[in-house]
C-alpha cells in the first residue's frame, strides 16, 4: 500500500488587520445550501466567498469566468493575500456534540498528492453517486485555485499530538451551528517537516470530498496534457488522525418515492417490525440501543426494523449495505438527507412517501474500510462539523 506526498503551500487568505474574525466572509460548503441561501451570504459582505465559490446559474456559461475575474480583483485590491512562503494550516473546530459534550477536533490543511485510482496512498471511503455536473471542474479550470479542502483521515498514530501546539492564529469564525473555527499558520521549518513526514508515512482515507478529489485527478491529467499549472499534481486537503476523539460521524438517512407499505413488503424477509411511535432526534439513540433501523411514515410515526441476522449472510454488517441488498430488486428512487428533523420536515411537505433512518457508522468500521480496501455504499457517513469555506484557498499557479 503506497503513501502520499503531503506538502505545505503558500495559502491565499483574507487580509486581516488585528481582528482575525472573518465570519461575514465565509460560508458552509457549496453543496449543502441553495441559491436562495447563497444570496443571504452574498448580502453579508461584498467579499463573501460565495461570490467566487458558488457561481449563479443566471450568469450562464459566463459564471465561471465571472468567478475567476472576481477572485483576481480581490487579489489585486488586497482583499486576499498570499503567504510569503509555503505553510501548513492547523484547523481547530470547537462544538457541542449530540450528547451535549463540548469537543475540539484538530487537523492540518496542506497539499495532498493526487494519485491514480487504485494506485494506493490515498484511499476512497465509499462508492460515489454519479454526478453529471462539471461545476467544480469548471470552477477549477477558470480560477486555477482549490477553493475548499477535501477531508482526509490519516492512519498515522500520533498526528493529533503533533498538532496540539498552538501556532499563529490567522483566521477564525463562528458558524450558524455555533461551531467555532480557528485557523493557525505553521511556518516553523522543523514543524512543517515533521507534519509532512507524519501524514506522508501512511495512507490517507478520503472521508468527505470524493468528487472533489476525483475532479482534481481529471484536472491534473488535463494539466499534464495542455501545460497547465504544476500545482495540479496535489490538491488542498484537511487531514485529521483516524481516532475516535477526532471524529464526529452522523448518519445519512434515506428518503423514498415509494410508500411505507411497499417498503414493508420489500423489507419483511430481512427485518422484523415493532412500533416506534412519534419520531424525534432522540430516536437515533434508541436505534443504537436496540440495534435497529427505523421506517418513518409521512405523519412522523415510525416502525423499528430489527435485522434478521441469518438472512444477511455475506452482506456487510452496515445499515446502508443491508438496505441496498434488501431493496436491490424493488423499483424505487432514493434521496439522502442527514438530520432527523430535516427528514421529518421533508416528509411533512410531501416531498417523499417514506424514509428510513440508519445509524452512524462506527470508527471500527471506518478503520476496517481503510485496512481492507472495501468501499461503503454511497452516502454512508456524514462527517461533522463541516469545514468552513473561505478560511483559506490554494492557488495552483499559472
């Protein structure tokens, strides 16, 4: 199993003068909100990152060129500045988890090698769903910039300890969920060398951003062919150690276009049913205790689904894998949604006919995925909190 390069880079950041709080300039990841929400962020500040990272459909084919022109104008006017030398950026997030505990996770942002599929070193975590849109590729072509990091998990023991020492704070923000994000610049040569050595000594598992990593591979290949930027050989990546204290994993639930009764008919061979009553976020803890899933009707009531273990011989012991196996011969469309409250709202709005809540994937199963090279079904895990877009960017060069 190969190991990847992990290098510092000269980061592009918002210029700050004494106050490192850049909350009005940042946004959530582009793929978790729509254009109406984008407008709200754009109204917060004339230089909010969505004006580059989230081109609007109304601008048609010109939208990526508009984004690139906007980015360059911010650089020319000093809104954005580039580090004078290659650095790593330590990224800390302090938040309250679902159990009510205050936690701080820590990782490092650098440039991770873009490797060929199956080459080793950088490992996929789950199968991806097809995406016809080339939005991120078109944006990268136009801006020649990594706008937001892929999220990787390092198999190197001790990485967390190496990141604990506080460096120079260069940006911070507090998001809508109350998560406090802090970015620190590491410019000490010895510490840079040690971080690079640690991350590069073992494979990195892609936790979030599979499509962005795949797009980086496409862009790298294009650049090799047409003389594009040499920076395309690597892509901006946040790397945290694959240990329990650095992970907060939520489930991604399933919404269906077929009825509860149709689902029960398909599920009955593999699951036993029991009443769950009114569904709430607390249902997930009850599912964990019972070792089951939960089928939810449009009225918000549920049915616990307890697996008939003997019927799943040869099927991976994951809720997502078992559902995929059970429904393989049932005609349906499925949509993915994290958050029980959001699932219930979409059912109430008659957007879907039924939902199935699944349990979060365990650290042990994530680690086993890395060790065995197996892939989880699409949308098996939802890593939280989400990294904030706008904290830093990575120019790819000319």
